[in-house]
C-alpha cells in the first residue's frame, strides 16, 4: 500500500509538468507566480517522491491525504493567481497552504524516526520551511499584510521558502547520505538549515543581516557544489553525471547574482533589478538547481539500487516478433541441457518469505516443465485505460512485444508457448532461456522474454528481460507464499523485501526504474483436473491498476475438448 501511494505521487510529476507547460498559454501569470506554480505542479511532488521512495518509514496516513490534496491544491492555486487579492483568491489558495502544512507535519515524523541521522534531519528542516511559504502565500492572496510586507515581496518570500527553504535542505540531505567522510557535508547541512530563515529575518529587520545570511547560504551551496563535483560526479554514469554537473554548476551563477543583489541592498544602492533577479536567479534555482538537482539524486539512488543487478545485453533492432531470438542469432544450437521450463528447480528460490514445499506439485511442474502446458487468456482492462489501451494495441501489435489483447477482441484466447535455449555469453546472465508466447490463431507474438535468475542478499529473484528496439525492459520478481498454497511473484517492494524487485528500462546497460509494477498469483483449484492451474496477472502504472490477465493453464495432453 505505501509504495502504491508513492507511485501515485510520482505520477503528478509528468502530469503536473504537462499542465504547467499548458499554463503558459494563459498570459495573466507573472514570472514569480509561474515559478511558484512550477513548485506546486512539479517540484514538490518530485521531492516527496524522491524522499519517501528511498525512506525506510513511509507515513501512510499523511501520504494518503497528500495524494488527493496536492492536485487539488495546485489547480486551485493556479486559479487563485488569476484573481486579484481578496476573499475568493484567498479561499482558492488555502488547499495549497494545507499541502505545505501537511508536509511540515511530515517533518516531525522524520525528526522522530531519524533524529540520529543528520541527512534525514536536513530533509525534515526543508519539510518544515515550506509551511512558511504556504502561510505567506495564503496571506498574500487574501491581501493581508505580514510583518509590514505586502505585494511582490510576499510572493518572493513564498518562492524563497518553496525552493531555498524546501528543496535545498533536501538536496543537502541526499549529499550527506552519499558521503563516507561527512565532516564537510555536516557543515553544509547546518548552514543550509539555518540560512533560509536568517535571510527571511534579514529581509524583515536588517539589510546587513540579509546580506551576511545570503553570503553564508551561498557558501553552503558552493561547498555543496564542490563536494558533488569532487565525490559524486566521478562515480556517476551517463545522464546522472550530466544532471549533477548542470545542477551544481549553475549554482555558482545564481549565488553570484544573489550576493551582488544583497550587497546592493546593504549599501542602499541597487546593483541588479528585481526583474533580472527573477529571470536569472529565480528561474535558475527553480529549474536547474532544484528540479534538475532532484532528478540527479533520484538517478543516483536508482544507479545505486541497480548496480548489483545483472541485466541482459540482448536488445531488438526493430520489430520483435516470435522469431526475434533466431534473427538476433542468440539461440544456443548445442545446449548441454535443453531447458524445459522457466526455471530448472523451484527449490532454488527458497527464502525467508518463500517456501516451495507449500506449493501444489502441479504449480512446480508448470514452472519447471513449461513446455508441457498450454494457456488460455482472458484480459480485463481498467475502464480508465480502455482508450489508451486501443492506442497502445496499435503499437504493440506491430511490434509483437507485450502485445496484450483487448477485451473487445474476444473473452478468451488460446496461447501457444515454447521454451528456447539462449547463449549465456551473448545475454550476459546465467542459465538463460526464452519463453515465446504466440496467439494460436493469428500466429502473432504476445511476448518474447528471456528468463534468468540472480541471487542478492540471500534472496533469489526471477530476472526477465523483454527485448525492445535498441533497448530492453527487465522485470525483477520476488517469489512469495500467499494463503492456501498460492504462489505470488511481484515487482512491488515490501517491508520484508525492498531489494532488487522492480520493472526497469535498460538502455546501453543503464537501468531506469519505471513506474510500472506487476503481481502474478498462481494457484491450483483442488477440484480441477490433474495438471491444471490458474493465474492472475495484475499490472499497475503509477500505482493505478490498468490491466488484469487471467490464465487457465493446462497440460497439453489433458485438455478437455
């Protein structure tokens, strides 16, 4: 359940980005309002997802509320900015204000659960600061005055606490987590934690305090940049390296602008105009430092999580189809032992959460001798995904990969399957075999997959690769026991096993964790014929179930005609 909630928050990032980009067609927002909306629609969901996806403790109650409140708050805020300050505009800003208050409440949980972990303390400080931005936002939209301030300066304060206050301590926390020698990153965390509030106090009470606070904050950010370039980027790969370089490099420019502007305020002589600061400092920090920085650490966490997973080196070169492995010349023509099933020995998967002895013998027989069985398939697409499914079907039918049927085609389809030996040296994994499934009537492929296995931290995973054009998708499944002898294979992490399982897109051996998950339940009805079993294959996108495939699996020689 917690992981599904977090995946839903993850979905707000691409959806929010699309909505925010469309908002540029509305000419009534000023630049500061657009930057704040970028935080509401994109940056805040991305930060919450990145923090809690990797967290050991996931506060389900608060996350459940945020799942519903974040989109409501962001859309209402977009409407609020279209109105002049007043009662109605203020009312529309309240939902986003509540979002910031709830995030601030999460900071208390982070403090309690991780008070000895300075990295989590830093993230908690950021969570706390965003509520200040929420309070000032609601006050501005109502037209209230706070501490003698009103108008544009209040919106700039909102912006400050959504980025410098919220995102920066989160990034500092990720850096501290990644360091082995933490003395310098500890200094960054402390300075980054106190500087945003000191800057706000300086703006309110003292120009010299404001400038000195900006200098302290700038030093913490520049030190962060130095540590990222020194210790993080050399270990990063591919676009992760590029994300970090862009995010940590741009901060030298934005902080130079901030120091110059703050110095001008101190001496009472304008050096840089507010409009210039918003254009370069505001957008630079929002898009390049905050957004790209969060993507960089998300990619870093993915790289770390996938570093020990063996991925197939086999990918397609266009259309996949049933003959893909023959066309790619990866079939093993002289295997020492021809595989007969998806796995050789179910006992090899024994773990603290899975005991093969609790399974019916027919289930074990199916996985060890898959070539003895035929399948009948019934699809159930979720109503929300029925239109996208028709568009997806056009692509998958041409590609002949993951070519799932539409419910409208037929209620039941017969599927032919074959197990083929694969050359391990070309795949890169051990003991690889292919399972190719085709529709019996049309001869078109449903999918062509490469099955292997790997062991990680005393848990054996099923490692399945689906060739795609110039890439491949890999599903890592853990095996578990459910009630009454049911076998469950799932990509969902759990409190017991939060290891390698997941669905990954692999390009040039760099893996990206996709917002897709699947669970397959396999069981034997005691009253069914010997050899016959059933299965349900559930699939989720961003935590929302989009397809269920029901299988009837029976021995070829025992089918009841």
